[in-house]
C-alpha cells in the first residue's frame, strides 16, 4: 500500500483534530512534552476513526472506546458491537 498523498493526510488530520480528538479520554501520563502528547493523541484519534468507519459507531462512542496511553504495549481501543456479538 502506498503512503497517503499530502492532501489526503491533511484532510485526515483535520478530521482527527476536529471530530475525534476532543472526545478522547485524557492521557494518564501528563509529564510528556506537548508535542509528544499531540502525536500520541493523533494516534489515539486514528484508533477512534478506524472504529467509527469499520463498526459504524458514532464518533463520540468511538473516541470513548480508546484506551491507549504511553508505553502500554497493549490494546489501543476496545468496542463490543452487540448486534453482531463482535468484539473489536
């Protein structure tokens, strides 16, 4: 798969910033510099974006399903879709 073209990346970043980032749970590690927190939050927002697009869940519910934090080496988000009894 080829990388995103710059104009598509800008559109994605804009959607992440406006539609997902504001609804993410707060990061637990508040000691990181602002640029690291923003990078981490963009990664977390992308998890919500994926849930929203794969599962059809609302943007707010997708953002609330994010459990990712710094250095956790684990699951980024978890969502149970009851109609299909599927855990994402």
